[in-house]
C-alpha cells in the first residue's frame, strides 16, 4: 500500500484504532477503477465493526477519472474516517445507526431535508410555482416531524405527518399561512378538510420525490414515504361541470362585456373569450405572446408552447389550436392591433406574476365575478371552459381523437404516437380548424 498510495501519517492512526497488522491493512485500502474509467473508493470494514456499520465494505464513487486526483481524494476520505473514530465514543455507535449512508459515515456530514431539496432544485431547475409547492410540503413536514438529519426520519414520522394533515383545512386565510400545523388544526378545526388527493399530490408525493432523490444520492438507505398510502373516496359525481348555454349567456351579457372597462378588465374580457373559444388552460392563455397568434393557409391559430419562464403541463400540451371565426367577429384583430410594442397578448397580467404564475389575480377575480352574477357553484370555475369545449365538440360530432388534440390531452395507446408532425399532432391544421368551425 505504501508503495502504491502515499497516505502519509494516516497509516499509524489507522493501525492504532483498529489494532490490525500492516499485512491486514494492505488488504483493506485501495482505489479501484470501474470499467467506465471512474475511480471508486473501496475499504473493507474490519470484522469487529461489521455490526456497527451494517456492511462489510465501504464503497462509493470518487467521481473522477484521474488517477492522481483519485489517490488524493481517497486519502482525505480515510483521514475523515479515522477522525470520526477518534472523536466519538465507539461504544455509543450502535447498530440502530445503520441508516447512516456510506458517504456520511466517511465524510461525517449533517444533511437536512432542506439541503436535499436545494440540491434537487439545482439539478431539476423547476418552475417557481413547483419549487414553492415543494418548499411548502417540506416546511409542513418539518413542523410535524422536526428538523433533523435526513437519515433520522422514520416511517413513523411520515405516518404522523399524514394523520395530522388529514385534518388540515382545505383553505387557509392569507394572514394565517405562516402559522404552524398544530395551531392551524386548532384554529380551523370546524372547517372543510383537505382533499385526500390534494394531500397526496401536494405533500406526500413531493416528500417521496425528495427522499427518493436522497436514496439515489446515498444520503439515506430507504425512502420512509415509500408504501405509505392514502385512501381516496370513490367519486360518484364529476368534480367539474361544463358551462350550460344559459350560464354562458349570463356571462357574455354581464358588465364585463356590456360596459366600458379599464385596460385590465379588457384583458379579463379576452381571457374569458379565449377560455370559451380554445378550451386552453388558464395559465396557457395568460402567458400567450403576440408571436403565438399565427396564420397558416388562411387559418388563424394560437401556438401553445413553453418559454423560458413557463413549462407546459405535459408533452401533449404542446399544440396549435385553430381560432373559431366568431372570435374575430367580436373584434379580436382590433385588440391585437392595439397592442403596440407589447410582447404579451395580456401584458398587464404578465407584469404581476405571483409565485411564478401570472394568472393568479384573474383566477381569484373570476371566481368572485361568477358569484356576483349568480353563476358560481362548487363545480363551476374557469377550468369548466375546458369541459365546455369538449362537450360542444361531442355535440357537433367531432371525433374523440381530435377533441383530445385540441385540448392537449394525451392518447395512451402506442399507435397514436405514430405519424405525428413537427408540432406533435397527428392531425393537420386544416382538420383541426374544420372541427372547431363545426361548433
């Protein structure tokens, strides 16, 4: 070993701690090259310490293909390993500590769940809205389970969190958002509770993602969220309904369309019309740029595509939606022409993003407006326009595959992925336009 890897003063300390011979030591420490050329640190654990570590060998990647660098890194890991034993009481290092990952035993790092989340963000580069949801899930979990080393969380911590969150209120006033979970449960004990599906998607799934990432990066051995299930009540009726013709007439004959409005409310007017005529998602509509309104073969359409600040919900969301001729009869071209020098179709909306979303202010206003004009109920909201488009297309005899292409819904069968054009569609713009004009 001394001839191959020069570790300096490490050797005497190692021999002293383990009370092993130089001959045995020569079998213990080495740097190994993988078939891909990456060097690994490998160190068999002495027999007396197998129960302490839970493994017979320490092994992890040095993440380098340079032999000299690998030797230097290995020497540092050994020194850190030795210092850990020198600084701690070996008798207190019990078998229960097997949850410590190999890299942490060597490097003696304290890694919190927030540290894991930040590293995950640096690799995934999520949009601001999704990052905010992850941060909220982690904050609530830490309030219940405590802020400790990520490898110290057990399944019991996750089950406790799940049980408490089942009593979490579905809506919290803005002034109370910073209150801890226990205080919120007391203050909102008589209000409607969070939906089990929301608890799963907004909290449990995000925690599971972070712990899975921690497993993949050798911070923990197992994911404590894995296997934790939340029972969902069976749906006996739809959660969203399309607008009826009567409801649409009430909306289109209300003040927002019949009276003089401010520039912001004029934008609101056209967002409502876009919801009706395209069935697109609210954030997709609000983020439209002028250059996304195009014309090809005398067919006007909007191009739903991502930009540097917005990612689409799914791959199928990338699509072209032909505009019904009636929207131009209502003066849409005049609206576009009035946007001199503007980048966005709705510039006021895009000037005030909240948590990465530009549609939040409109969404709240629209809910209040539906209540004001007597249309609002628990199953009607802006998303109902998507249901309305599908319902109108079905009544007009439009095939399901074309309806899904217009709405940006995926086809799950393999055959549907064949023959797509450069925009990901299996239908020509003319076919889609003819379907839209049938409504």
